[in-house]
């Protein structure tokens, strides 16, 4: 029985992307901040904090699917500060 090796994607600068990492990516005509939900063999599923894609048939929110090089990994502290500044405008 073969064990699956973890899928490791690299961001724009070559940093490793793993489940739970915070990233900045371009989606829905603007830059967005999100969190990596799952790494598939070809792409990364990212849940955006600002906006989300909606399945037109079921109206449920679906994650963005991006290639690793289309994302930029950011520090958790930067994401926290971004979210705090966004809520206090």
C-alpha cells in the first residue's frame, strides 16, 4: 500500500504553501487576503476573507482555486493587522 506524499506548492517568491497558510491573491478584479484550505496536486483552494465565489446552482460559497505561483504567502500578524484596520474604518 502506497502512502500519499503531501503536496507542496510554492508561492510567487518560492515559499512553501501548506494548509492553513495565509496568502494574498488576485480574485474578482481585486487583491484579496485568504487562507489556504486544501492543496490538491495541481492547485490550491483558498478561502477569501473579503469576498467569495458562489455556486450559481446551490448558492453556497466555494473557495477560489489558484495555482501556487498566483499567491503570495503573508505572516499571520500582517493578516491580523489588516483585518483590524479593515473593521475600524
